[in-house]
C-alpha cells in the first residue's frame, strides 16, 4: 500500500462493502425479506462482512511501527474512544427512535450477541486489541542503525512510534519491523480459523453457545477474526500476493473454486457433520479474493478522477458514520418484502431493489453526518476526529 492509487481502490472497496452491508440490512429490516426464500441474501452474506474485516486487518499492519508500553496504551485507548463511545450513543438513540420501552429493550439488546446490529464496532475493537497485543509481544525490538560517516543521520522513531526516514539505506532485519517473525501471524491465523470452525460443531464444542460468549459478543469476534488476520498477512506479503494475482491462472482458479464451493453451500449440501462448514469457508475466502482482485485491476476506473471512484471513496471514508446511522434512518416498507417472499424473483431484481434503497439511506446518513459534524465536540466524540484516519478501518 505504498502509493495513492492503491489507497484509492482500497477506499473504493470499502465503499462498495458498505453499500452491500446496508443493502443486506435493507432487505432484512426494511423490506422484511425472508432469508430462506431470498435470492440474494444468502449469497451476499458470504462476502460482505469478511471483506470488512479483511480490509481492517490489511490496514492494521504498519511495518514502521515501533511499539512501547506507552504507545500500546495510547493505541488501545484511541480505538476505545473512536469505536465504543459512538456505538453506545447511537445504540441508545436507535432504541429511543424505534422502540417504545427503552430500558427493557436496552437490557435485552445488550444480552444479544448482535446488539441489534451494533456488534461490528465492538468486535472490531476486540480484534484490534488482540492484534496490538500480539504485535507488541512478537515484534522484536529494533536495533539502532549505525550512523554513516559524514552523514550524521540514522533512522529514529518519532513521537507517534513511526520511523523517520533518512537517506541512509536500511539493512535486512533492522529498522521498523523488517525483522518481525512473520510465522507467528500465520500461527495466530490458523488458531483463529480452527476456533471459527469449532463454532459449527455445537455437539462437540459447547463453549460457542455459552452465555458469556453470546452476551459479550465474543462469538462474533471468533467468527470473523481469521478474516482480519488474513488481511494482515496479505499486506505483509503484498508484493508476492500482487505477483500471484497477476498470473494467468490464479483468478480463474478462484472463480472455479468459488463457483463449486458456493454452489455446495447454497444448493448441493453434499458434505455432512464436521465437514459441513468447509465449503462455506472456502466460498467466503474465494469470493473475497475475487472482489479484491477486481477492485485492484480496475484501480484507474475507481480513482478520484472518475465519478464512481469519487462516490465509492467518499462512502469508504465515511463507513463509521454510515454504519452507526443507517439503523436509525432505515424506513419500514414491508409491502416490498411480502411481494419478494411470495414471488421469489431472481438475484438481479432483488439486489437492485435493495441497493436502490441502500443508496437513499446512505445519502441520508451522509447528510445527517454533515449536520452533526458542524459541532467540533460531536465531530470528535461521535465520529472520531472527523478525519479519514479517525474512522475505524473500514
């Protein structure tokens, strides 16, 4: 992610993912479309949230970061302020607007793992804390670079923990994180993937169904942490991943794998017992990679020089605002859902109807966000600091 073009297509990808998230909620909460009879919802759910956490993990990897206990505490506290305070505020507002009994609904909501839709920021916060602690423990302390005779310069961390670049060349294994043991992140990813698969074996492993896992929403963390870590791994090996993506066969392979895995997940159901969730997992990863590769391939068309690029990137840098507000601003149109549930149309018609409403809801969220940002206090405490960097990724 060393250039603006890549950042632009990544912001566009976040914007696309946000549209798909709102569209899914429109179908479910606004129209009342039945998940079992829906033509698009079972398919969209395979990649919408995995993409969110993939991008978050991708952006979490900062090779130049030099951790200290103070910087670790500051990073965690910053995430807590950005993601917990706004979530609690907008959750309460949503309950006031949509439910007649505040305290009963609030208690009931807090005991549910999905928190009426507001589980995402909490789960993402936990993932960042887990990752920060992991990165702090596993990243070796960098050795200072020797000062070249006559230059009087060397790499030094600034107040934010980032290395200040100098003309002096760095040596392999020194400086801001080049000596990080990459195998450890692979191990953490493998453990998180095994824990995720355990959630689909309730007869063997009962802990995913425990009251603590449900009430704390840690079950949601377990279900999506491996996507966060996978995005982090992809960023660490980005140049190699790019070469792999540019080969002739990789995209075709992903399409073939995605087709058969998705078909088995949604239609065939050939595997049973402990293997039931394997095709679903494969379909999620392959669909996610197909979308990432597509956005990267069309990065020129998704730049700020194009209208669609500007629109998607704008949504991409306002994901926190939109996510927190859209539950409050979604209308109720059950008549549409009644028709869809009775007629079972194709995926194109259903997705068009949900995306059209989603874009209207997103526009309303952006408008309300602009109004609230007039106040510097609300701008800071409801939406981070009101800058691109303040939004949780995504």
